[in-house]
């Protein structure tokens, strides 16, 4: 989302098609926002979730993904509605998007290391992965991401805004639209690839370590297999997130041979598959596979569904009045 330029979204499209495409993207986004919100509530509903490091890390990951998903859809709808923002307005949205986009892969690294320690060093897990150490690690992740945002803001302030006739943007709001100098664009590209390459190497190394430990006779086979599958899913998440950072280049390459309308539709597919989907995988991975979270999550989802105003309309029994004539 934060790296996607949606400038072509309103070009060559009719009103009806833009409404249909906005509906196609908004519906799944709202569904997953509801599920993610319920998951966040679930992770604060029981003491075991607040006192276990892996669930604390999961809460941090889900929070960042949920905020990014909401910002993603907001920017998409602004572009689809041909709404041009002011530079300060777009700057606030893009800053939040950059911050949360950095939090997700770094938190995945922490979660992968936690699983690696749990499988390869089970006797030392309780002393290494403590609540205090987890809190410190999360603070380091946020400080590192905030420093990146601060650096990008400083680079942005070097742009001569006073020479502009108006602060009205000429393009739709997106991260690419706010990279107003070659230095800013170079820094953003270098930092993004550094984060994702480092995260990929760490998660892949943890996966290999768990695979080696799984062959040991002293290792719990079931726990190692589950940790290995979790790390593999984290690699998929990182891969999809990395693709989302370079899909602008892919669109630029195919735009030379395809019609503009087809490019817009391909961009919608990319948006659903590699921008929305990775933000929802964490909830699906842990909400379905984790035996501790699943019953509590399903309970809250069912209660939420039963309290839905739409459901109450269809399930409410109509009152029948009988009039007796004398």
C-alpha cells in the first residue's frame, strides 16, 4: 500500500467501474479489519495472552497490520474518488504507513527467533524469552522504525515547498508521491531492501535451525513440526510484503505493452493479493492453528455476529397482533 502509486486508478475508468472495483476491495478489507479487531480484543481478554511472549509479539504484529490495512484502503478510496490532498495531509498518512510497514517485518523476525529458541533451546526458553526482554525488543523495533520515519521527514523538509504556488498535490497520495527528491527515493529503496533482506535471512536461518533440530532424537517432534510450519508461513508473509515494495516496477514494465484499463485491473489484483492478503495472514495463521487462541477467537466472533444489527433484523420474529371483533 505505502509503496503503491495509484495514479492510474481513475484514468480511463467510468464511474460504475470505479464503484465496482472499490466495492470489491472494500468488502474483504472490512471483513479482515473486523477479524483483526476481534483478534486484538481476544489477545487482551485472557491473562495467558498478556503474560506469554509469543502472544505479546503477535499483538504488536496484528496492531501494525491492522493500522496499515486501514490506511491502505483509505488511500485506495481517495485515489479511486480522485481526491487530491494537500502535502501536509498526505504526509501524515504516509508517515503512519511507513511506520507500520516497517513494524511488521521486524516483528516477524522477533516471532521467528522466539520459535527458534523454543525448539532449539527449550530448557533456556523461559530465561531468554521473558516478558521484560520481549517488551525491550518491541521498544527497539518501534524506536528503529521511528528513526527511519524521522530521517525521511528530514529529507522531505529539504524540498523547497515555499517555491510552490500551492500546497495542493499534483498526484494522488502515496509514498511515491511524497518522495520528492532523488535522495529520498534512494534512501527509501535502500532501507526497504535492507529490512526485508535482513528479515528474510533471519527467518530462513531460524527455519533451517528448526529443521535441523527436528531431526534430533531429543527434540519434541510435534512442536518442531508446528514451529517449522509457522516459520514457513512467516517466510510467505515476508515474500508477499517484499513483492508489494517492487510491484510498481512490474506495473511499469507491463504498461509498455498492455492497455491502460487492463493495467488498472491488474493493479487491483495485485492490491488484493500482495497488499491486503499479507496483512491478514497473521490472524489466519494463529487464529486457526493455535489451540489456545482458536476457541476464544471463535467465541468472540460468534458473539459479534449474533449482535450484528443486520442479523437481528433477519432473525427477529415479527409481532403478530390479533384483532377480535365483537
